[in-house]
C-alpha cells in the first residue's frame, strides 16, 4: 500500500527522497529508475497513461512512489490512496531548469548530437519517458525555457489544488530530515539526509545503462 507520494518533477531532489523514504521504512520506493530495472512494470504505466487503468495498479506492492512517472498521476494516486502523504519536492525554478536540461533532456542525445536509440526493454522505457515527459507534459517545447518554467509552475499549483493541506509537504532537500520526519511521523535517523545524483552521477548512470555507447 502506497503511504507516500512524491509529487515533484525529476531533478527536484526525487532520487534523494527515494533513498530517504527507503531509510525511513517506506520502501520499496518506485522511481523512473525502477522502470529500467523492472521493465515488466511498463505495461501498467502505459495503461495508466492511455486511460485504460488507474496508476494505482502500476505502483502495486510499493510503499512509496516518487518522481516520474508517478508525478504525472498525482490526482489519481491521491484518490486511490486516501491515507497517503504527499511530498512536493521543490527547487529554485531556474536551477531546476538548468539541471533538467543538462541531464534529463540532453541525455537523450549522444556525443555527436544524435538521438540515442536504445534497444530492448531500455528502449521501450525510454520511448515511454519521451512520450510522457517531453511530449505530453512539456508539449515538445522543453527548449523553450519560459514554457518549461510555466509547466513547472502549473504543476505545483495543480498539486496544491488537489492535495488537502494536511496531506501535503512542500520540501527542499537542503531542509534535511526534520520537516520530512515530522510530516511522516517518524524519528529522525542518525545519519545525514541522502545527497547525490549530481549531473556527473546522472550521466555515469546513463552510460552504464547504454553499455558505454
């Protein structure tokens, strides 16, 4: 049963939140990375994206779901899991755009500027991400900075509109454990809040995924 829904877009601290929730006992935690590791989950997400089924089926068996693709289905997940808390990871919008552009967006291209073509399961997951994120969410206009920032602002407003105040925490990673643990009603761990997933970390993970190509 999903107990925590991460509503923030990728590059707002979602991978750190994933690690944090696992440490706090809310795992397993779904994240886009999980789709590359468990591509058998892709069919359920495609059904949700095309309106054939609820996104709740795609996260069955998880204790939490953060980042893409879950953040695109916040309204449905909030309805499906009425006891779940929602964490809207936040970041300075300009810093978010620069980070998302340099990592998520440009990772779609190789060193020569050609679109990557992944094979097999990884290719199917990448195609789904392309459709859900870059086409549906950003309308194929992510390079238009003003448009992308507008989409981010609209998403934040939509989350605040659909999630009751007592179920919502707007959270920045630099705030550390205290607000997150207080919101979730759990003790603060005796370990630093997870950090990482820098641009270098992200690109190293992409290189491993494509086998060094």
